[in-house]
């Protein structure tokens, strides 16, 4: 899948973190709270995600993800967890700092580089 903006990846990741799937929906207000943004910002982002075929939302309803949206959001969350674990366990970076940096890194690394890094890390059994 084509890489999208950091912001859209954050929205997909947040929806997955809040329990959103293709079946389970989440409320806009919960996404806004999780990301520290306004409900209007959530509505704008969700409109864009719907246009890309990644999310569904009936008129003023709760948000669910499409299969593609759930897969993308889950992959971003998985990257985040792997990077966070590596930073804290392997490098000893404090948790709060590792959380911020994992969030930045998850968006910047290419799929190809992440796959190679992930394979290498799995060999270390962290």
C-alpha cells in the first residue's frame, strides 16, 4: 500500500488502539481525546480516510475501519510497539522518550528498511 501522511497514519493507529476494527466502531470524541486534537480535526481526517477507502462512518455515526484501513492501522501500531520495545529494552532509553521517538520513527522508516530491521531484531529475541 502507498505510504500516507504521518497524520493519517496516526489517526488509523489511534482508531486501532481504541479498539476499532471492521466490526467494532469508535467515537470521534474518543479519537480527539487520544490524539489531543479537536473533534473538527477528527472529522476532517476521517473524511479523508473515507475518501481513501480506509474508514467508514454513517452520517454523524461512529467510525469503523475497512479491511485495508485496519491492516494499515495495525501495521503502524505493530511498528510502534517493535520500535518502542527495541528502544527501551535493547538501548535502555527511558520509556517516555522511547514513546515519542518510536512515534516519529514508525512514520519515517520505509517498508523495506523496516522489514530488514525487523528480521534482524527477531534474531536477537528481544
